[in-house]
């Protein structure tokens, strides 16, 4: 099954996001758990969450991806910033239990001069405070472009975080195609080699979701500027190879391209058309 979706505004709640996803040909989606710049989250309405769970149980919508605010820095230097990261993640994970069994993705953060090892240590510590026994949400570390002092530009950095936490079973990785390209992995030219490296460093069983974004910049630029599919350095063929790859099949694939809804709808349609043609060719 091909699970395609895009980032949606969460202002109208879970059921509305589910309906919006279906209306543009998506069968998964991503949303911010609160204002992306941080701040208080709206309390969840149980009946609204239950309506989405029903759509998931009926097979209309696959697993969805919640995204933490991108200002959150789980390896910050200042205690106050760290405290904000811990409390936000803890609260987000508590709220995610209204829609059990989905994903919560976050940017590992920036070590801001403390060094990679200290950054990794602090991220694992923040996760240990925020995660709890019996949680049904899988927390995803996002692969980063390696901009500035960002942690997570190399697969081995994510592996070290996973090795350090006390609940590794509830941890996975979300691979962002723009970020890994910008970090220096040739995902457009050598998909198999990149996935083999991922498997060696982290293990493919940890790969639980993808962000499908083209990049405004060439590989190893360490920039992180998303582009529409086919309009950047990765090119459409790269995305066709990704959606057809047996190791990636079945994972939620989320568009975070610079688009409004009609643009997302068109990209999803393009990928589904290719997939249909590829299926027909296999017969
Ligand atoms: Zn992200």
C-alpha cells in the first residue's frame, strides 16, 4: 500500500484533517502539535480524536505523523530552553494518546557549541524525561541537513541517540529526502547505497516515515530549503524510485513542499499515477 499525504493545518482538529486528506487523494497526513513556534496547545476534544481513529480503523487513513514545534531544542545549552523542550514533548506525547499508535516526529536539535557528544547525551536525556512506560506513540528522530551545529545530519548520530535512551522500542526515524540530500547522502543518484548505509548505521526496521521534499540545493550543501517535486536537485525520477522501493513501501510519505492544498493534491496525483503505471507494467 502506498501511503501519501502532506502537511496540514491542525486548526480545525483531527476529523477535519482526516477529511481534508481524503479530499486531496491522501491517505495519511502530518500536522503541528501546536503553533510551530511553540506556545500552549489547544486541549483535544475526545470525540474529535475518536472520529479520526474510526477513519484509521476503517482503513481510510493510515498512520499519521505529528510534528513537534521546530523551535524546540532538546539539547539546548540554557536550562530554561531545555525545560521548555521537556515539557512540550511530554505534553505532546500525553495528548497523542487520544489517537493511539501513531508517530511523533521532532528535529533532534542544535548543540550550539556544546559539541556533538554533549548534544546527543542531552537529547537522550530529554527523551527519557518526556517518554513514558506504556506509551503507544512511536517517537521519530528526523534526519537533518547538518546545518550549523544541528545534530542528526549523519545517520550515526541518530543511532547514538537511540542507543542511549531507556525506551528504544518506542523510537524510530523519519527520513527527509531534502535533508539527507543536503547532508551529503546521494539519495537521488544512489538510493540503494543510501538505504544500505541507513541499514548498517541504524537498521531499516527503525525507518518509519518519510518526508518527500525536493531540494533547492545540491547534495552536501547543508542548507535545508525544500522545493516542489521535480523542480529541485533531486528530480521527479528520484521520487518515483522512492515510492516504488520495496523497503519503503507501506511507510507514511509526507509532502512538505512549498505548496497550498491544490499543489499538494497535484503532487499526490502525479505519484499515484506513476505508481498505477508501474503496477500495470509488472503484470
Ligand atoms: Zn521536520
